C-alpha cells in the first residue's frame, strides 16, 4: 500500500503540506530543524491523490484517545450533501 505524509502544525493541527511517499521533517530543509520539531508534526496515511490536490478541504482532528484522524471539513460536507 502506498503512503503519503501529512505535515501539520502541532499547536492547531492545521495541515500545511501533503506529499506522496513517506517523508520526514527534512521536508522543511530551509528551516532550522530544532525549530521545525517544535512547530510541525507529521502523520502517514494511505495515498489519496484527491487529498494531495485538495488539502484545504480536509482537517486533522483528535479522537477520544488523542489519535489524529483525517476528515473532510464540515462546511464542505454540508455543501456536498445536496449531491448525495
């Protein structure tokens, strides 16, 4: 199964980048790595090219056991509901 990496802000869970493959924080090579480790996190999920192309339509949330979950933003779900 192919994977992709989602980089996000640790404090807000805002998605800042989605790239194919398994990457590390070296993705932010132009920044000081000590700073990067304090600001950004990453999670690996199954590759989905729609998410890569439309990352602003998705968000990360924490579930009841503090695990991250990727989901479509509620406002987009509501707009799409009329087509389902």
